[in-house]
C-alpha cells in the first residue's frame, strides 16, 4: 500500500488498540474516501472504522479521546464533500453493519447506518405512515438526524421521538425530542460532539394503498427532476427564504456551468454533480462561482447545504 504523505503521526498505542477493538475487515488504513462518498470525491482517511454496534462506537470514541486523536463521522457519505488531501485521524462510517430496522407498534427503531429509503419502505410495508417524505432522500438515518434532512414538506423533526447517541467520553445517552434542538438543517448533534447510533420514529397506523401512492409519487418526482444517475452530494445549497436555489441558479444562466469535472446539473440546477474526475477543488470553485453570480444578479446569498470535511 502506498504511503499517505499527509497521514498524521499517531500514538503507537492508538493504532495498536484500535486494531484490537475492530476486526481487520472493518478497519481500513489510508483509505480513499472517494470510495465512501456519494460525490465519489475525497482523499484518504488515516483510519476508517465501520462499527457494528454502539459498544464498538463507544470503545473507539473513548480510545480516540484518550489518545487525543481527532474523530470525523461520515455517515453514509451523502451530503458531504471530502477535500482532496483527505481526513486526518479517525473516520467513523455508519453503514450496513449498523443498518438494522425494527418496530414495536407504531414506533420504528433504526440503526444509524440504515438508509432512509429502506426505513421508508419498511414503514410502508408495516402499514405505518409519516415517513413517506424520506423515500427519495439519499443517505443514512443517522446523517438525516444530524442535518434534520427533509423533502416534500416533511423533515426529521416531525417524526423523531428520541435518539440514542454515544458521546466523546464513550458513554451512551438518550436524547428525547425536546433535547434535539431541531431547526432548518440543524440538530443538537452539530454542537455536542455525540454520535447518533439509533433513531426512534413515532409514526402512525395508515392505509397501505394511500401510503404506497405517496411513496410512488415522491419516487417519480425525484426520478424525473433530480440527477440521481450522476455522483453528487444531493442538493448543494440551502433554500433561501422565499426562493428556490435551483431556480435562481438557472435564471442566472448557470445550468450546465463547469469547473473541471464539476458541473451544475442540466437536469436540476440546485445540484452540482461529478461529471467525471472532479476534485473537491473543482466543486468549491464552482460553488463560489454560483454564489457570486446569483448574488450579483439577485442580491441573494446562497449558503451550501453540503458539509465540507478534511484538508484541501
């Protein structure tokens, strides 16, 4: 394996103890994050861990804190742009290993790695309504809680009743709805450093036919209007009050605009896609170009919804 010249020098005991805590098939060293993001962009992670339980999450978090190693949570790799030099320290990715879904009555329990589309389909098959809006949102439910993701007039704040998280000291904590501090694309987890491990959704009993109609309607809308066949991080910009970012970008004449391999989608101008070989630098340059043009023409500031991680 080629050496990553950007890799930080870590305490020997951290690397050794990490290898004891996580099986080798779920501990990747110097791993290109382009393999783990929906943008298919990003330099290497010093260490990438794929935890299979909250116990493992607590163990690696406590270990990282004891060794003062920085921790970054990647989730399913959507809604993020990893910079070209990658991420130093420890990256925790919640994937299929923590993707369980179950329910008790009208409450659905989902591990942080469960995909939103899978949770939505599970709820529908269980004749539970209230989560149809999430069928077309890319990414995991843990990341969706972190960002209070939403679509079609619905968002996570409307359905999440509690979250079990692991905090920096390795201890588990259960947050009830009032403690989650949901706002537009915001939750308490953006400030408190705790990692979402399990989400509890409060849904309602519904009619199978009406649930399926909504699922199909939202799915068709997404397929017809969004560039789901191209690598992206989802919607690039937050919605400015009273406007739609994609409409402003299109009216500014930027549909199809490119910087290197990054392109404003010709299908939906609110998305920047990896049209082939894009770097994070390309994407950031195109974001800046879009922001400047929209502000010059309309006096409206666009703010990225995509989280930028790592070193450029």
